[in-house]
């Protein structure tokens, strides 16, 4: 039996714009994505002799079979390299909140791909592994790559960007979920107004200017929230801003909100200010390429 343990890092969206709906039903997106230190722990054991792919998690509400992205990633990898599994066991230790807009499932799938690559295809280019990941989910290619990147298309067309300057990040996941398909159904692309300026974001990253980066953070999904949803998101953003955040924004399809802070003490103050009302709170930092 062979075994590899990998971190599966969460992502945040510094920007998110929806450009158009495509004929295939997907939407063309443009967004700046950022890996963070918060991560699940993924252990992949191969050659177990079972001949099957199995997934075990510490979450009862997470599927453990073919519906799990980690299972799909293992199947896609074996198909890509023309190899059958002689028994693959995947163990997920979850820390990234679920249904949070933080790519928790995609991060797990990416970690499985990276683990299997290290065991069976170390010569496979990272770009080829990203293409395998695209078969599993739109966010998986970025999670394979990590760091700071402009993501376009469904999210699979990636361009590396200068890293997010050193900072502290407060993250809060409210106690409700948002359905990504349902949010996309609410979108009227022509009606979106608060679109991010990606050229300005690139310039801010290139300059290593954290306040300038923060000023460019936008997520158009915030425009299609219900009144109740928007009130809670705005409350979280307001608390973080009052505690000293350079800016705060919802990530992905939400409902998680994060704020960028220049000083750790201010980020800690934001987390403490929210602790009486929210249980899923995290203090983390940006991560360069995995």
C-alpha cells in the first residue's frame, strides 16, 4: 500500500464578474481567485487490494461515493493515465466550511489529483493535471494551481498574477447556504452594475499595494441576493470594516464574507466581534502557488 497526505487549500474570490450566458448553459466569468492557508487534509492510500475507490469523511452530511468530488477526481485521474485502480482509499478531514463559496469540494478533488500525480505520473505537466481537473469541476483547475490568478471562461482559463500582499484575512460563514445554480438563475447579466475593474486590480497586485487591491474587490453575486440575504452579508461586511478591514466582500456564490486586514490584531478583533453570533469563523493568510 502507498499513502500520501496533502493539504487542500480553500480559495477566495477577490473579484467575480459574470459576462454572459453561454449556449452550453454555463456562464462566462472573469474573476481573481486567491488561495488561503485554511485547508482540509486529504489522505490518499492506493494499492489497497480492494479494486474500488472509496471515500471516508468526518462529516455525516457529505457523500462518500461517486457523488463526492474527491471520488470523481480519482476516477478522472485513472482514466487520464489509462490505469485501473487496484484499490484507492481517500480520507477527508474537513475544515473548510461547506456550501460557502470557498471551493471546499474542489480543493479536495485537486488534492486527490496532486497526490495521485505524485505517485503515478510525476512527469505529468501541471497544466495537463488542471485539464483533468476541469472534467471534475470548474474550480478544480485553479485549486490544482493555487496562488493568485485571473480565471476566465468557466474558471478554467487561468493567468497567474502577482501574489496578494501579505495580510490577515478574517472569514465568516453565516449559518445558511446559497445554491449556486439558484443564484445564477437570478442573474440578469445586462442589469449588473457593480462590475470589478480587473485592469485596476492587476495594477494594484503588481504594485503590492494592499489597500488598492482591497478597493477593487467586487462580487456581482451580491447584487442578486434577497433582502434578507443582503442584510446579513452587509452586516458582516460592516463589522469587519469597523474593526479595520481595508475592505470586505462575499466570496464566490456566498454566503461567506471575508475581510482583508493589514494588522493581525484588527482581524482578530473582527473575529471576536462576530463570535457570539456565528460559529464558522476563521483567521487565515494568503497562500502562494501550491
